[in-house]
């Protein structure tokens, strides 16, 4: 369990760099993922939780043993994998138990056939599996991870993460994980925090983060790209396409967010010129232009292709779009 309250740490006189009153409460067995731009404070937060740096103010309480896993190279290239893992186990575990833990972790992370190889003989992916097992063999109750697999190819990274989070759920290990990979964060997290200039812009579950982004920054970060100003007056939201069927908010101004897939071609839509067409995974991606504004759209590969230079008339599907009050 991790409980951090109002953590603050500044690195410059302007008081911008660092963290500003960041709080989180992580129950046993939960996966808490931290996203954010470079320099937003993600690694600083991990270091404060790990106790390697101290905050200017605030408190951190951690129940249980803690481990911090980040990419690195072992110093003993000539030692074989099994010996390396046995040496990494806590000294209060008997020899037979250490061997069993080593074999269990090798089976979990699929490197049983490498147990007799030396660390220097392993591929990058195999080595990361072993280094991760060396941390987990200590049976931590809290695990901190700072982009440990960012340099690996997507297939290897997905394989390791799938096995890792299966193991974490089984062992009820609490995790704070920094990553830049949104799909991975959505897949494996219980809660996601988005840091920006040292503050949490939002802290929520993955589904809410995508379906109900708190503000424009959050919406842009999770991939929304089509934004149109709308205004509330006389009981309706007015837009470029006429009135919109959304409820009243406390704000009179808002942005209509249209997901890339939420467009429909209709005769009363706005004229948009096709600038670019490119192939995606099982879809086509279009970039269009309307009055100097770029518009992004996705369509099925089985639909008619709109050639570059074509003008199409588009309107948003209101049931798949949403508002962000300003």
C-alpha cells in the first residue's frame, strides 16, 4: 500500500520544475500508471516514493517491502542465470526455496532454457526478463518501474508485460509504473494519473480517461484531434452544424470533440478537402481541411476511397462525440 499526500519539490527559483502538491492512495495489489510529457515530474515522483530523494513538503507512507526496477546491465556477465537469481534472493530464504523460486520465475517469464547460460550470452529481451526476475525474487510488496522495457521491440515488450502483470495480480503486488505507451497503460492499469508541469491533470481509471477526458490537455494527450468551438445560448448548444443535443453545463463555452471515427458523409455536412490518405491497421486515415483547420478521420478499408483533392461533406455523429466545457 502507498499513501502520498501533498508532495512538493521544486528545482528552480521560478517554482515550475518539480512536483506541486501531488497525492495518491494506492491499495494493495493495484496498478497505478503515471503518464505525462517529458519533464512533467514522472521520474521525480518515483524517486520520492522510493526514498532516494526527499520532498520539500508532504508525506509518503509505504506498507511492505519496496523494489525499484529500471533498465540496467548486471555487473557479472560471466555468471549463469540461475546462479545470478539465487544470489539475488533474500538471505533468509533457504537454498532449496531459492532454487524453486528461480525455476518458478523462469517458467513465468519463459527463460527456463536460458538458466544455464551466462548473462552475457542473453539477448536484450532475455536479459530484461532475468533482471526483472532478480527484483521479484526478493518478494516485494510494492514495485516501482520507470519505463523498464522502452528499448525493447513491441512484441517482446508485450510478452514481458503480459507475464509480469499476470504475476503481479497473483502475488497482489502494488505497482507504480511510468510509461509513455498509452495502449499498454490502458491495458494493464487500474488507475492512471496524467502529470503536467508537476501536477496531476487527472487521476482516474482507463475507461474514464478515454471516454470522459477532464480538459483539453487530457483529450489531446489521449489522442483526440478534432476540436470545434460551440456555445450555449437560449437552451441549445450552437455549432457549425446547427444545434447539438447535449445537456446544459455551468459554462457557456465548450469544445465539441469529434473522434476520428465519428464522422459521417452527408449532403448537409461541411465541405472538407482531402489532403492525405494513408493506410493504417485495418483502416484508412484521412487528413482533410476546412477553413484552414486540419481534420482527422478514419474509415474502414472496405469503404470507397476518397482521392486526394476530393471535397466531401462531413458532419459529426453526436452520439459518439462529446463536449469539454471551457
